[in-house]
């Protein structure tokens, strides 16, 4: 670590020319600002014991208390260094080998993957199974209707092993919906349970916002949700008989983290998890399993050179184009959605009687006639449309049918330039017999259409 960070010593004090994302070169001082890692790694770099908070001086037996009522002071680096020097202990670890303007206790950053998804959400699922029963939770999971933004766990979630952070993310999307009217044992009121689960899920999503406002999300919403999240400890004690979880306590520091370092998408360990495969597993497999570290390092260096050379060759084959210029866009969270259809319909010609019988579109013929009349006569009133529709006859009996509609939006902040992403979709598909003799059930998504009338 000291060898990797050694180049920051000189420029951190004297400064250097730094080019920012907008292309402007300014005088900057690169410093060791954030440490991105999970809780065991945070304990190692801060030299605190497991079970303690690496940021504040909260005792181990008081991590579950409400952070607003019991605010503990942040760890003071100078006092700790003085105490270590008095005892004659080594202090270079906390000083980070002389790096300027470095306070390791202020460099700890939130860990969305391990603290929230693989931590709080994982524990929350186990607490709900203990409180509500695994059979009931699994039965409610199987009854969920299909949805574009929800993954269905048709076998339930109780028997899942080695659940990834992505799967915990998918489970958290419907977790509140399956317990909203659940009955607890001994007729215990579920109000506290629902309040705690909703507070945890709200905090989970708010902590991942790509932008925050100081007056609303940081100073109003997040502190109250962090307080609700820490109050889950009383609920945990009732059902799981455990308390004082560092992951729950750490939620109280998220406002400070985001105020110091920006939004959490800048230092999420989820981005670097994939590097375990590229930099460790694949590299290790390329060695003879003896004296592996020099071989792994050499393999990675060669792999990187091959990658850069391949990109260069492709750039020359493409005619040596200039780097793409990204248009400066105003920040936003919700972007305009566009309707996207396939080039060809799913079925080119379906009888209208089939639409009535198999698709359930009982009023399709009448609705199509009214639409044709209104399209050709936009100034007609509703009674005029009804009167004209009575005399219209369709000279066809088949129509093309699309089984899927997509809604896409453009993400302007993608590294390779703006690209489209599917944010929602509507599925319409009648039941279908399979070759195995079974039948695939139909799927008809419910959609709310805004016709622009503000109705």
C-alpha cells in the first residue's frame, strides 16, 4: 500500500496540473481521500477491533442505540497518534507513511454492496423468515405477478444459498409487498415490522441516488431514515435475539460520507468485485501454483499490453477517429421515455375473433371503429363519434399483433457516450400449449396510459 501511494507524497504538497472531466486543466493536489473496502478491510486500515465502528468512538455494546439521541464523537487521529507514541507503538500505519492531509478515520466510505445488500438486506430477510415463517414467505413469493422490473422466485427465497448482491437487490424490490398484510404469531401487531422494513428499503434506495439536494435528501430525508434504520435493532432483538450490528450503526454516518465524498456511485465496491476474477482467479490459474505472485504480476502486465494494443489496432482499422465529444447536459434523475416497437409484429395476421377469445379484447372491434372515426374527424364530439361509428363497417378481419412494447430512455452519463436502456416493458401473450403436453399460462400486464387529458 505504501509503495502504491508513494507517488502522492510530492504532488500532494506542491501540487500538479490536473485535467478535470470538463477538459479544463487546473492546479490540483492529489491526496489519499477515500478507502473503498468492506468492513473487515476497514477494520484493518483503521486498526480497530472487529465489532467496533471505524469512524466514531461508539462502544461495541451501544451500536444499536438511536444515533440522533446518542451521538458519539468521531475518532480523533491526533489523540490516537499521541497515545500510540506514548506507548512506543508503530504509528506509520495510521499516518499512511507520511501522506499529506490524510486522516484514515475520515477516509472510510460507504459500502452499498456489503453493508446494505449483503448485510442489512440479508439479515432483514432472515429476520422476516423467523417472524413470519418460511412457508408463508415462499408462498407469497410464488403468488407475485410477472413484472419487467421484478425477478420472480417461483421456488421461494428460503432455500437460496450463496445469494449474490444482485439477487438481494431483486428481492428487496418486492420484499415490502409480500409482508404488507401478513399475520404475525400470537396476534402481534405488524405495524412496527412494516415501519422498520419500509425504513430500511427507503434508506437503501435513497442512499444510491445519483444526486442529492442539501435541503431535502441530505438534511431531511436521509437522517430520519437512518434513525428509522437504527431503530430496527429493537425489532431484531425481538425476533433474532441479536443486537449491536456495525452495519446498522454505519447508516448513521452516510450523510457525512455523502457530504464529504459525493454520491455513493463514485466509490461502490460493487464495481471492483469483478476484479477478483480478472486480477486474482484468472491470473492464478495461469501459474504453475508455485511462487505464484511474480507469475501473476507478469501475466497481468502482458494481458494489459495485449488489451491496449488490440484497442489501438481497432482504432486504426476504424480510420483513427477523434474521441467522441459528450454534450454537456443538465443534471436530472428522470429522463424522457420513448416508445420502441419491433420492426415486425409477433403475428402478422390474427383474426379479430381470436383477439376476443384468446386475448380477452372483448371490445376491440368497437374500440377500433371509434378510433378510426376520431382519427379522421378530430373535431367530433363523443356523441358524434358514437353516431358515426354505428354506420362504419370494417372491410378486414385480421390485424397484426405485437406481444411486447418497450419503453427506453437515454443515459447521457455513460462512459462510452449516450446509450439507450430499457426502463419498462409491457407483455401481452395468450396461453400457449407446449410440446410436453403442459400449457404456458398467458400474461397480460396492466398498464396505466396517460392520454394527455390530465384526467
